């Protein structure tokens, strides 16, 4: 039972972290979209800001994928312990 409680706590922590990342990505995406619209219309836009946002967005995507993989692993272990 102790291991199940540990796994549950870790899954919950990772799920909260995943939600934070999702919120950050959503916020960044809105900023990227605004800059992309300016770029597509041929208007002036902050190229450095755009590149920085794109880079950070890719990093968050990698972290998100890593967390999802870890949560899946924890879920698998959780159900193995249950059986």
C-alpha cells in the first residue's frame, strides 16, 4: 500500500506540472500567433521576441512529452503493483 500511495502522489505532482506547462504553452501560443499574423501581413514585428518564443515553445513541448511518458510509466507501474 505504501508504494501505491507514493505512485499516486508522484502521478498527481506530474499531472499538476503538466497542467502548468499546458497553461504556459497556451499563453505562448497566443503571443506567437499575434506575431505570426503581423509577419504574414508584412507588418513590423519583433523578430527576436518571435524566435525566443518559438524556442521556448519547443522546449516546453519536449518537457510536456517527457512528463507524459513519465506519467504513463508511473501508471503502468501503479497497475502492476495493484495486481
